[in-house]
C-alpha cells in the first residue's frame, strides 16, 4: 500500500507541475524577449471593380509578439463610404476619419488580421489623405502608421505607398 501511494504521489506531482509550469512556453517567452525585436507590418492593396467601387485589402501583423491582447484599428477618411464594415466607436475618434476594427488572431508568435473594405468615394475629386493604422494593447498605443495615401481623381480611386511598411521596436515586458 505504501508503494502505491508513493507512485500515485509522483504521478500526481508530475501532472500538477506539467499544468502549473509549462517549460516550453517559458523557453519561447524568454527567447522572444531576449533575441527578437517586435515588428509591426502593414500591407494595403487596392483592387479596381466596376464603376467607382474599389476593394481595399488591409493586412496587419505584429511579428514576435509577447502579449495576446493586440488590437489594430484602421482609420479611413470620411470622404469614402465603406459598404461592408460598420464603424467602430470603441476607440479614440480622429476628425475627418472613421475607425474600423481589425479582427486580430494569434498564430504562433504573430498576431495577424486581414480585412477587405469596399469603398465608394462620395465626390469625384478627393485630394490625397492618409489611411491611418493604430496598433494598441489594453494599456497603450504601441505603433501608428500613416504611410499609405488614398485619393480619387475623375472617379478613379488609388492607394499610394510601398508594398509593405515595417516598424521595429525592441522587446520589453508590458508591451
């Protein structure tokens, strides 16, 4: 009977330690903290369609992230009507812009989101304005991007900017 309780105790302790302290998670966490910088990537592409409709594809990535609570919000100028998304009122408003929430999902070390916006310009001529992207967590704004510019000339809407923008920050706890 004594041997039974000894074996049972060791098995119970092993199961308890496995759930309490996940060594693999700790190793990955420390490796991310010490050896990788955190990167923010934004990609935007405009797809033309019939008439004045345009599909704006926005892809956001937080690469080598330590936290799970990342949020990305896209600010589109109010001169454009978005048909397939509802404005998001849960963030700070910017004059002349409507905010739209990106649905961020964790995939291994990255937090990703990809959304298509169907845009219609409200007038025929709209000067170039920035499409803003804010990365936040529950405590603070982590990064802001205003690289991409959207404009409409003769009912032709175009987006100007590089294929991908990247911002790199050193890892810190609490970010």
